[in-house]
């Protein structure tokens, strides 16, 4: 069953390009199918269609369809990254997964680092607050793209007094799409009477892994249990399309820069891909 049949009737539209007579609200060659028609009243259909068409990346999105499991061996590593100890732990998680044959994506190493790019933009005369907002939008787009399309599974580091907020959000996105999710937790601190928050550990079938070296085996077991189909197609909600498009463009440009990724080139990519939409 695809996500198209699971979309709740909360006014979230399904959009497809029209190839025949329209059977629903027509927006410049697109048929907008919604269960809550009043939310579309007053919509500038021409502008909507133009932005929607422009944001469709041809290799991962086809007529609002996404393929979440194409990158089966790629693993999104979610967790806290705000000090050196946390970053070392995330690097150790990635190294363990790599030894098990997976290809990890670690946001601070493979994505955008706010702490490096924001000062550079400020030094070039950009308002610090505006630069910060811009970078947050870029990080959001890149990380959502990686969770939804760039990676086929997710490992979450739950260590800490409370789980990292961003990691919880990313794990929930992956779980909603049906991706294998594994939670690593070697920290004895818990929320209530020796138990972790059920809305977090439920994302990994109420199981946690205590040893970093065991993560690869645990993730392989989740793959075997869920057997994600690389040809599985899901309808992409229209509001998600621009975010995925921006994230994909940023990722391609970061890959083209190699490992060095000079701040000036990264900043240029952010300015071009996030500001100009």
C-alpha cells in the first residue's frame, strides 16, 4: 500500500499533472485533488503551478512520486552534534556502520556546518541574523532530503539527558516512510522509572542497542524484517516538493566540492539555492 492511500482527510492535497479532462480543481495544467476544497480558494494557480514545475528534480521526483528506498545501504546518522564529545560519538557510530557495509551520512561531517558558514557570511557583510535564518533553511532542506530520499534507513543516537530534538524529528520522518530505524542508547538516564519515552523508542520497535559495534548487525536485522522495496513509490505532498528540490541541489553541489568544501563555495551554494527559489 502506498502513501497515497494513507493520506488523512485533513486538506492535504494530492497533485498530478493533467493529461486528460480535469476531474478536480485545475491549476494551469495540474489537477489538484483535495478532500478539503475550501483551503484552495484564493490560490494563485498560475504561480503555484510555475513553482511546482520548477521545483521538480527529474531524477528523484516524477509527477509528485518519490522512491524512499532507492538508497538501501545509505544510513542517516541522527543525534546530538553540539560539542566535540558528541561529534566523536557520531563519528564512531558512522565508522561502525561503514565496517558493516553501510554508507553513513553524518550531518556535521557530510552536510552543512552552521558554525563555519554563518561567521563567513557575516564577515562578507551579511546580517548575522539573516544569515543564520538562511542557513537554518538550508540545513533543514538538506537533512530532510537525506532522510526522505538520500538514505534508506536511519540510526539514532539517543544518548543524553533527553533525546536530541532534531534526531527525534528525523527518526519520526524515517519511521513514517517505513524505513528501518535503529536506536543506540548507552546512557542510563531515562525519562520515567527506568523507561524511555515510548513515542521515541517505539520508532525502533521498542528496542535499543547498547554497543556501537552491534549497530550494523541490528540494522541488517531491521532490513531483513521490513524488506523495503527499492521500487516502492509514494505520493509526495506538494509542500514537501520544494524542500526536497532545494536539498537535492545543495547535496549535488556539496558532492562536487569534494571533501574540502571551502566556506566561500558552500556559502555561495546556500545563497543561490535557498535565497533564489
